[in-house]
């Protein structure tokens, strides 16, 4: 049995990249979510910052799509 180190490295690199992208997108979604200003105890409502809400929802949606695609790969494989 032979190990194809190049292919193993490619799988590792893609897995690491997708993992880091998912973590960064989720972190950006949390940071963009209205009400995370961190001061004064006054929380912003989502209606007060529509661009931030849209950004957060898009980030969370992409994270959900990545997770669903990964699960689909595992189930189909």
C-alpha cells in the first residue's frame, strides 16, 4: 500500500482552508449582528442597522451552506 502524500496534503489544505473560512465567516456574523456594540447597556434593534443585519444573516447563511454541503458529502459518500 502506498500513500500519495501530495493528495493527502491537498485534502489537508482544503479542509484547513474551509474550516478557517467558516470560523472567520461565523465570527464576522457575530461581530456584525446588531446589539454587539459592547457599551452602555443599550442594545441596538435589528431595524436600527439593516446593513449589519443583512451582513450577519449572509455570513450565517454561508456557514450553514458550508455545513450542509459537508454533511451531504458525508451521507452521499
